[in-house]
C-alpha cells in the first residue's frame, strides 16, 4: 500500500449553514489523502497504474462548486466521488476547512475531517 496526498487546496465557494454565507461565499481549504497499492506504478512508471492526482483535484473542485450547508456533507460527497471513480482506492481521508468562519470571534478556520475505508471483499 501507499499514500497519495493533495494538501493545501484552496477554493472560493458558496457553502454555509446561513443563507448569507451561501450568497457572499468564502475561502475554503481541502487536504486529501488516499491509500492504494502503488507497487505497480512504482515498478512500471505508468500513470494508469496509480491514482492520477490531476483527476483527484478535478473531483474535489467539482464537489466544491455544489453548495452545501455543512462541511461534513461536503467532505462526505468528496469521499463518495473518490470511492466511486477510483475502485482501487482502499482508504480516503478528507479535511475541509472554512476560513474565517462566523463564530462571533477570531477563528482562522473551522475544519472537519472524515475518513472511510473500503470494505474488504469476502473470500
């Protein structure tokens, strides 16, 4: 097994529990880690044998454009898409951060992190 990570992704998007947040938008960050077998890619040097991080980025970017009320829901959607589009990914962890959240005080970011492991096939 190996791990591929995309860290520090930034997007301007229209998420938030309050209607005003969905109208004015905000800056969001995403950190993503996936685990899969990287042995063949390492030995063959072929992109088709790994998870293309350009495609991973596109999946995250597309999900970031669809408004969500909760960061938890957004992270869940990102994981669902990755598990659906990359059948050989065994495990996904995604953190979604909202910069300067409306908490009534100073807070650089609010973050949620979700993880999911693909069930092992029955033998």
